[in-house]
C-alpha cells in the first residue's frame, strides 16, 4: 500500500559553502567550495516521503525566478503532485545561506521570499488534497497563521498530523499542540519550545514530558548521533541511531520526518516508522546537500 502524504511548507534554494570551521562574528573566512542545492524544510520532507514510498502532494509557494522554476521542476521529477505549488508574481524564491564545517555541522540563515506568501486561502483552495491525505506534515518556515490553519483543518479532517517545529524561538500556542499527533523537534528546538536545556536523553525525556503536559499527544525529540526519544502515553522510549560517518547533517531531520510520515502513511507502526526514519536519516548524513542526500527506498532494503 502506498499511503498519501501532504506537505504544507517551504521551498528554498540552498547556497552552500564548505569551510574548515564556522566563521566567528565579524570574521572573513575562506571557503573551500560553493554549491547551489534544492532545499527548504517542506520540500526536503516532501522529497523524502516521495523517495521512500509515499504518494506526495506539496502545498507551497515559489517566486517567479529561475530558482523557483528549478525547485518546482525538481519536485515534479520526484513524482510529487505540484498542483498546489503557487508561483508568486514579483517575488523571489526562498533561499538559505548555509555554511558546513569539517565536522559536518552547519549554520543556516533563511530568507523567506515567496514562502512568506503561503496563505490559508491556498490551503482552502486545495482542501480536497488534504481530504485525500493519510498524513499531513507542517514545519514553520511559512507564516504562523498558515501553519495554525493547516494544523486545525488537518485535525478537523481526522488526519494524522505531524509538526516539525523548525525554526522556532519560543513556546507554541497550546491550540497548535492539541492539533498535533506527532511533534518532532530536534534538541535545540525542544529547548526553545520548553525553556529547558536539552542535550542528552534524560533532558530530551524531560522536554517531551513538558510538551505532552502542554497538549502534544506524542513528542519525538531527535538527538543526532544520540538517536531519538519518543514520549507518549506509554512513557518514554529511546531509539539508538545507526552509527555512520557524517559528512553533512543538512536535512537529516527533514529526511527523518519525511520517511517517518511515509512509513506511517503506508500503515507501519510508530516504532517501525521511527526506525525507518532513522535509517533514512543515517544515510542522508553520509552525503552532501539537502535533497541530493535523501535516499531512495531501494537503499533501505524496502
Ligand atoms: O533543514 C534543512 C533546510 O533548512 C535546508 O534545506 C534549508 O533550506 C533550510 O530550510
């Protein structure tokens, strides 16, 4: 069975520089390479879900520039339904300025561009798409009112709702949390959401419990090489990460979310879906770039 996933979110062109280390404030540093790579948390998650077995539709906005055209063509080449991908006249597409260091860590600055034009009206226009979904996935690189609308509508339709709260600077409205089946932050996002330090398994469990107390049904905190922690009504469970040699962690979280959504949509249990997401993310960190690093189903052995 091929489940249906609808992703509502951002598309960015990633402008990626590799350097030995990340620059300090005020410093000019010589980079080693520069590449232009399709990215954006929404589009990355859509590509991951599509490559990993789901039928995917994306609701989002691109600018009427060369980046927008290329981002759209990339999604179409993955078999993603782009009928709800609006081209915004007179706007530039979203971009992300990324520096990756020798230890495979990154810093990212995003400029929203046309992602800032994604409105609830567009989602309303494609309500039939949401109605046909098994799983609806949102992130936070588009306007907050739009995310709020999407979560509420998906909840009203009884869909499985995933929110990857990225990027985030502070707590989320409790109505958002109440609409979400799976809240999937990484450690820094979990810290921002709760005000608690999150850097290991026990602090991730604590943050997960805090977020459940605020209304999230299940919280999965991703911790990179330390794996993931799920906090649900059953308590807290740790999922160890596969051991790999990372070269670039960009879009590892997106790969996890997209793979997890695809697995849930085709009827896997949440445990199977988490393990599947971890295997996909582990492969993605061994390769450079956002969308180019996302594996296909054959690479995960089905
Ligand atoms: O999560 C990685 C993504 O964050 C990049 O592709 C970049 O576009 C930013 O959105």
